[in-house]
C-alpha cells in the first residue's frame, strides 16, 4: 500500500535517518512537543510506522501506584498514546483526530515495565485517507515485563475535517 505523508509521518521519517541509538529519545522529545502532556509522562516511542506503533513506560517512581506498580492511569495513557499516534501517522493534515471512547479493563496486577503495541490494517488506513469523517477501533495490546497483558483495551478514534462546513 502507498502511504500518504502527513506532518507526523514526515517527523518520523526524518528521525528514522538518525543513528538507531538516538531515534527513540528524539521521537519521544518531538512527539512530546506535539502533545505537551506526553513530555511529563516518561513514555518512550520505540517503533513508529504507518501500521504499527510501539510505546513503552518504565516502572519508575513518578508513574507508580501505592503498591509500586505502574499506575492505572499511566497504563491507560500508554494504550491511548500508542493507538492515537498510529492513527496520527495516517490521518491527513486537513483532518482532526479525536479519541471518542476508551475502555480499559484491569485484569491482573502488572509486573515491571510496560509496552503497548497498536496496529492498523490497510483497510483502516484507506478509510482515513478516503472518508472525510469516520471512526475506527484501534487494536492495542499492553504487556508487562512478564509478557502478560494486565489490561485489555478498546480505543475508538474519530476523524473529522479541520475546517467546518460553511
């Protein structure tokens, strides 16, 4: 599939030309400027492309709950960020994307650092390119250091034209 470039994918392309050891840090910094709250969260962008995006968070004091695990809100942020940025890699610049709904079920206690992987199908990406206004359920899997999924998520994203009809 031919992927169309937008402002976010152009940033990722430029960062992709940097040495491997710098990419995650630079992507996290630049994407943190797009969404200022991310700069405070400690999220790290590991893999960024049009169909798959991976974000991680370390289990460190600033994101911990009272039992020294990653806080529930930080886990939800991890899933929301991965799903939102994979949509963001594909939504045309003349459209605005918004989270419509987020369902997070906490199924077990997490262990250690966490990672979220969000994916889009080619059909979902085609819809983003060709439908002016729509919504899509983004598949996102969150795992902890044990490889288990302590949360199950459903993230529904919508897109609309930036300019309102006259």
